[in-house]
């Protein structure tokens, strides 16, 4: 099946998706989960870069330091990425083995 990789993803995420597509036979719903995982990774990286530039705290309107909102974005995106990878079960088989195809996971090529 031919999958079109979205152009809004970062170049590293697009390369990662191409690698996964080359290693696994994915159904259309698996591919959508893979794209969502790449989006979550990109969002996490955007938040991480913002925090590297602005710091992990910010001042509220009273001048009191509080947690930067990007902390939650980074955390939530990392969790979403990890959960989507677990849902895809891409690490379930060694590269040289061929697991049986099931209804909910793609099979290794």
C-alpha cells in the first residue's frame, strides 16, 4: 500500500516514517497512528526548543515565577508518542523474525 507522508512533519520525522514503512507492512489505520506519533514527537521537540530558549519558568502578571506552559506540552507530547508507539507494537519482533499477522498489528516485512 502506498502511503503519502505529510509535508508538515519535520525532515527527521519524515525520514523516520519512511524507515518504518520500509520495515513494516502497515494498514491505513496503522499509518495514521504512525503520523500522529511523528506529530507528537515534533510537538515535543518544539516545546523542548522553546524551553531551552526561554527557561522552564516564566513570570506571571504579578512577577511571580511559575512553570512555563511548554513544560506540559512537552510532557503530554512525549506521553502521546510513547503510547502511540506501544499501540503500534513496532518493537514486538526482531528484524529477522516474521510474526503472524494479527488484526491489530502490522507484520514485519
